[in-house]
């Protein structure tokens, strides 16, 4: 989770972008951003909550 938070902050991802990424992973099994490749939908949602 620490690595995901570092990436999110360093690359200025918003909470909404992380939620959108989580939905894409969950619905299609695909990632929009290569930097987030491999993170689960749950991890992305948790990171989004921490950013809000």
C-alpha cells in the first residue's frame, strides 16, 4: 500500500482517477495506467479513500 500511495502522490493521481481505475480493473480486468498495473481494485479503492 505504501508503494501505491507513493505512486499516486508522485504522479498526481486523484481519488476519482483511482476509483475509475478500480472500476476498470474490476469490470474488464484491465488497467488504464501502466504505473498501476497489478494493483487490485480493492487496493486502488483503499488508496483513493486515503487521498480524500
